[in-house]
């Protein structure tokens, strides 16, 4: 699967709403939970497992977190998948928490990434590789400590 970095950077910048940090102004509060649940089902099918799901996320720019157990992943570590509130963006990392280490992105096996990216596309979502989210955020609406695109779309606000 090919990822066009320049196109994805453009999408990240286009979705950056300076007046809204946690949700875009046109956020579909009724359809977002359905999309998240559909993603859970697709990942459980693709990985042939039961995933651990955090549906109680608050004060964040992402909808929830889905954890694929290490026993079901080629990465041989748990795979953490997050769905953003913005533009139906999805990302993933392996080991620890997806945001805790630059290694989380490097540890994600290509086959796991492709399964997640395909599930994302099936839902009309966009998979964003973690390496792009680790790039410096150049928008203007986050706190000084929030320095990466990760903070903008997949972190707590």
C-alpha cells in the first residue's frame, strides 16, 4: 500500500480548524459512534480476535482507542488504533501507547499497518502513518508543549 506523504500533509493542514480543538465545527455526533463501532468490528474480523476498546475518551481530539492484542498481530506487540474526530483520520502504533515512543511507529509491522489502512479505506477514512504525525505541528491553536501533528488529531486536549 502506498502512502502519499505530501497529500496527507495537505489533508492535515486542511482539517486544522483554528477555532475548534477537540471537534470540527461540522462534527457528526450521531454518525461518529457508528463509524467507530464499525472500525472495531472490521479490525476484529481482519485480526481474528476480540479487541480491547476504550469508548470513554473525553477532552480529546480522537473518538476512541482500539487495542489489537499482541497474539493477533504480526508486530508481536499490542497494536493501538485511534480514530480522530477530524476528517475520519485513523492511525496506529505497536507496543506501549501509540504516542509514548517514536518506536511505536517503527514497531508496527507492515502487514498490520496494511490491514488497518484497508479497514480505514473501507469505512471512507484516511489512514495516517505515525511518522507523519510525529512531524512538527505548524498550525496555531495548540499549547506550547503540543508540538506534533499527533497532538492535534490523536491526543487529549
